[in-house]
């Protein structure tokens, strides 16, 4: 059972804090995504966990044992770099077995482990190929296999799928998750792709400016964001200035009673977050007045962009429920009760 715990971790470069008092606990066997915009500190955090960067303060513990001063190669962690960092002078099997070779594992055991991992990542019989002979997805699988070769306590991946095209990236998301589930290894992945995090993770950790904004399951951070940044960063949302007294939400000239399921994280002057799928289009007299300014048909869904009191609001509906409206039409907006979130 491998629990990874981060306690009060900070990393300072001069006066700039790349990490600022980060504390998180990752239970055994969880698949965790560190998610945030460029420069939020997610890769720095991964590198500190791996021992590639020394923290300015705080500790990294694995199963309660302080690893902060332990050299990278003695931490028992596997890592996949964003660049993959595969060796062109070695064949596929040699790349996979390299971490074992530098640890003095004998040739026969290295070959057996490489074959085992080639089967795991669905590249059987390809151990003798050179890296330049592989496709992007195959190289990705080799890098994953190499990271797993030492049977790591913790598996770390830095934006491992960012260089792949959209279709292959989605396929590899599923494969990586299935591999992780089959092995039960505690896994931490850095990504800036919200869909990737929501697809793969048990636990999503959202970061901004070196601080953790929220840690929760994908559905928790999507449906119950901790603040306006998380609401806006995870998926799509409509953020609107509002006033809330705990009993009703005043927004865009309407007063909406608070009902069961609405999440009120702030009162007084605040921000109302409503996901596009929770915006209904109704007759003008039955909702908040708005005008349709753009319609985007994506096949699996239709997006309607409206102007409501000078504010842009987006609604998303399935094709079968598409209303007969056009750009320039007047509509009413209704925010689905029980799916409204008021944030500071």
C-alpha cells in the first residue's frame, strides 16, 4: 500500500514562489491529475516529488517515510517525461530495460521484464525495433513501459500525451488508465487538458499560482467548484455577477429562489456559475430576456450564444432537443434549479 503525502511544500526561485505551501494526500492506488494553466506549478510539484528539484520548505513522504532528501534513483518512482526521452541508440527492449540495467539486474531478468511490459502496453514482439521505426503512440507506450520497469511505488508522468493528435490522445487516455488499474500503482499525471483529467483521474488537483485551489473527484470539481477560477477552468461555465442572501439569487434582473441542490459558497456580492447544459431556452416572457447572437452545431451538441443585459451566456442542448430559433431571435433564459453555484 503506497500513500503519497505532501506536507507544506514550497519552492522559491528568488522572490518567486513556484509552489506555495502545498499539502495533499494521495491514497494508495489512486490516479491523480495535477491540472492548471501554464506556470501554475504543477510540473514543479511533480519534479519535487521525483527528487529532480529540492523544495525550499516542506516534505515528501511515501508510506510515512520522509523522501525529501533521498536521491531520485533511490525513491522507487517511475517517470515519463513530456519529451519521452527515449534513447535512439537502444532498441525498444533496451529502452524499457535501461532502468534495470543501471541497477545491476542481470540480462535474463531484464529481457523477461521487457517482454512482460511489451505485452502489457500492447507491443508484443517489437522489442528489437529502433525508436525511429515507431509511431507516436508506440513511442508513448515504450516510455510508459520504461517508467514501469522497476515496479515503482509511485508512477509520475509529465504531460505524457500532449504531443499526440486528438484521436490518438483520447485512445491513449483510456489505455493509460486501464494499465494503471491493472497494476494498482499510485499514479500522478500533470496535464493542462481538463477533458483528459476528467477522463482519467480518481482525484483532480487544480492549481493556480503555486497553490492548490481544489482537490476532489472529477465530478466534485465540475459540479461543486471551490471558487470562480475552478468553475471557469474546469469545462465551460457561465459566470455572472450576482447578489445572494442565502434564500434567493439576484442576477441579470431576475430573483431566483434557492432550492435544494443549489450550492451557495458565498453571500452578498458574488459570482453565479451555471454550466451551459443547465441553461434552458424558454419563451421570452418566461425567462431572463436575451438575444441569440451565434449558433454552433458540433454534431453531438448544439451551442447557443446569447446576449443578456450585455453579458454573454452560452446554452448547450442535444441535437434532438434543438429549438427552432435563429440568430437575432429573442429568447428567455432559465437556469436549471438545483444546478446553480454561487461563488466568492
